[in-house]
C-alpha cells in the first residue's frame, strides 16, 4: 500500500456521520470554501456540472433551516449547513459551455482529424439536447424509450433515456460532489453529516431557490462534539456486497 493509499484509508476509516457539533471550538469557515472548490472537480455525467452549492452561515437562517430539517441536531448544532442542489434547466447553458471549450481545445490537437472533431461536437450539439430536452408531461420520454428499445434489439444501447432517468443521473453527479466535500472536510479536520430528512418544499421557499432547483441533500459540518457519534459503525459483510465475476 502506498503512502497516499494509507492516508486515504485513514481518512475513510475515520469518517463518520457526526450529529452533534461543538459550539465552543474554533471553526475555520475557509475549510468549507476550499472543500466546495474541491467538490467542483468531482466526476459528473458528460461534464455537464448541473449542480449548485449553497452555504448557510448565519445563525438565524441556520436555525430556520434546522427546524425544516425536523430539528435534527446534525442541523441545529452545525457550524454551517451546505445544500447540494441540481438544476435540470441548466442543460443548454452547460452544453454550450462544454461545446465552446471543446472547439477551443481543437487548436491544441492539430493531429485530430475532421471526422473525430465532428463526432465530438455532435455529442453536445445533438446527443445532449436529445437526452436533456424534456416536456412536463414526459411525452418525449415515451418516444425516447421506444427508440432506445428499437436500437437495443440490434446492438448495445443506453436504456436510461427518460426524463426520470436524467433526473437520477443529475442526483448521482451531485452526490459524487457531496462525497468529495465530505472527505475534504475530514481532511481539513472537521466532520459532517449528510441529511435527507428535510422539508424540501419549505427549504426551497425559505431560501428562494430557483424554480427548477432540486435539493439532493443538506450537509451539516463542524468540529465534532462529545457524543456526536451515536453508535459503532455497522456494515454488512463485504462478501455480501463485493463480488468477482
């Protein structure tokens, strides 16, 4: 095991969901900023980066949000609350961003042939709009599902093409960012607790989030207090979840 692997193993082993934070220990809010900047480097589907991160720092707003987190101590005692949010309607903006970056990168790849360039551009010009452009009723999803099934009878084909599938993909991506944030905060010397128990409708209204915003999770963070870890870590045996084929 390399030294980097050993350090990461220590980080993973020491990370726990901490539900009570110390109010008297000094807290470096810069650690949250640095950790979120690292989170933006997380892998995500098609590099679309359709995520947003909201920091709740003021005591008054934290208290209101904590009440909407069912008064969990992980929220009410947190030194900061961070919302990990997906924005489905940003797909045009993000696709355009990636397209322009790709075009500018071609100057650095003079050996790349025109056919390869056209195929690369087509990904963001055609494929992404086909996948992400959906209607409220999901009627386009039906057509895309039928199309994927028809192609799939002849060759391997991606089957997750509906509006619901795209939504799942976005939450997968932002969850990867959240995990990066969690490990980064641990490396900074602080603890975290991801929460799914909250009134998403009221939190969204309170914070005046964009209409299309979907809160994937809220993470409380800070220096752990005594009793912040409720019990010993329990995991099912590795043989029940890790398989070799």
